[in-house]
């Protein structure tokens, strides 16, 4: 038996990202950031960026195949979903992204952990980045600076040794350690041609919501197909179904909307990214609920009108 994989879900990263999948991916990138070639130069750049807000970011970049990152983290998501996770981490400023600066024809993307922003945002939440290779115990609002006791956070930096990547470089002289590709036409073709688990998705809805929808219904299949081609996978459908079933199943006003037309339609991404789940026993009377109910009724009216025109 080969070496078994281990994935650590850190409380501070879950608190930071608000999602365990994003926390696991960020944690894995932090793991690799400790193992980049010339780690000392990477930390020096972070120190400069923390002090001045500017730095030439030449060190600490990494690239891995998305399916390798999925395998390493043991997350049951597609490589396209992994790309969405990475985009969200970039948008939040916790990782940097660039194309290969040495080869213009190379469309793979490279990533670099922004230790300053990660630690600053953790610090604001009352956490710190634990178990990292060097001490990052405190920082002020402007970035990495000095510990609360006035000691230099990088006092042990001179003792650090450069660490070569565990995965060989794909090109001589490049520091990175793998490839995380963009969504390309090749990937899109793979998404659209692979078998879509219509029956499994509809069965999940029927089981949780107590419904009896048919996987053979062409309108239902078209909605699932559209979301699937956008890069969503079975886990995404399951999450939307679970969230809305918990919220709507025991609400007489909303139970009727536990259906493919509503859940798998144009609001799918919005439902997927909801972070709070309302207590189903509470009567939803706030303005947001009333607006949602109005929008759903308008959807019904448009659909009925379109059906009438077609006859």
C-alpha cells in the first residue's frame, strides 16, 4: 500500500472562506507554498509587499493540474468546479493568479498565496495562520509587520533553507510545481459530451422533497443539461436541493417551488451560494421573502403565457 493521503480542514480557514471546500483548497495551496523553490525569496517578497504594498512577485508561484488538486484534496468535485473554487479565492485576494510569463503560448494559469491578505483577514476574525513554516503571529491592519511583543516576525528567516518542489518542474528554471488549467474549449467539450446523471439528480430531489418528478421529462433534462454545461456537477445539484428543501419543504407557501423548473433554472447559482438557511418553522414575512415569492409567481405567469401562445 502506498503512502496514504491526508487532508486537514482548519477551523481558521473555514471561518475565513465560509466554505469547507474553499478552506481545503486554500489549505492545500498553503501547503505547497511552503515547498516552493527558493521559499526564502518568496517570504522576502511577502515582507516587502506587507511593508510597502508593492513587490515584484517573482517567487512562490505554483501550477498543478486541476484533477491532481482534486485528487490531493479528495473533494468529490469536478475539475471545472475546482476552477470555480480557485476563481473565488483569487477574487477574495487570498491567492494571486497569472499566465506563464515566459511562454506566451502556454495558457495554463499559475497561482501564488498572498500570505499578507490571508493573515490580515484571519487576524480581523480573531484567528492567525497556524502551523506555517515560519512565524506569522500577528500583523497590523496594513499587513505583515511586527509581533505584538515588537519582535520581527521573520527573525528565524535566515535559518531557512530553499526547498525544491516535490513534483519536478515542467520546464527548466521555472519554480512552479504542477498545472491548473483554465476552462478551455477542450474542457468544455468534455463537459458537454460526458454522460449527465439525470436520474440521479431527479431522484435526489424526489427523495428529499417528497416529490415524484420524472427524469425522462425533456424540460427537466434541458434545465439539468444547461447547468451541467456551465460546469456544475452532482455535488452542486445536491447542495441546492438540500438547502432549498430544508428551507421550503415544511412551508406550505414555498413547498410547491421544490421543482426542477425553480431549483435548476436561472437562480441555480444564487441558491448554490446561499450561506444561511432559514428555520423552516418560522413564517418568512420579511421583504426578501416577499420579493422572492413575487419573482417566482412572475416566473409562473411568464411560463403560462408562453405555453398559451404556443397553442
